[in-house]
């Protein structure tokens, strides 16, 4: 998966937006409802993306896959950093992005969730 493909997956969810809020313009965040669900450097080599995750699942994924580690500079209980270097199946990476998006959507107010639903 390339940086462009990663961005396309993230932006494929309802209400998802891409921003660069940090002093380093290479750091891209993907948000829904004003909250971050993915953080990455799209031109990174190797490509890495930090994603929200249920705490128990986060630990299971870390134990199962060397390419998944505790979130870099994030709450390690709720975030994983994933190295997207081909060692993980694309389907797994996409599922983790979707799970992160869903966790953030669940935390939004009822009104914001209704707006996303159309």
C-alpha cells in the first residue's frame, strides 16, 4: 500500500477529511467530526500509520504482528502504529483503519453521527 492508497482508504469514509495541523507539514491526519482517526507521513519510508484501537485488540495485534507496535507519541493503550511495508495483508490494514474510524464515530455526539449518516 502506498501513501496515496492509504489516503484514499481514509478519505473513503463518510465525513473524513485530511488535515496538516502540526508544524511539520509532512504529518497528515485524517479526521471525522473534528477528531483524529489516523496519523501518518504519507511520504514516509517505510510508510507508517497510527490508528485508534480497542485496548484488548491492540495488545493482541501487537503480540501477533511485529509490524504493529504501541502508538508512537500517543496513548499506547488506545493507539497502535502500523508499519505498512507489505508484511501485513492489505485487508488487515484496511480493517484496522475502518475500526479506528468506527471508534471515533462512536465517540461523536448523536447529532454529529446523524450528520454523517446523511
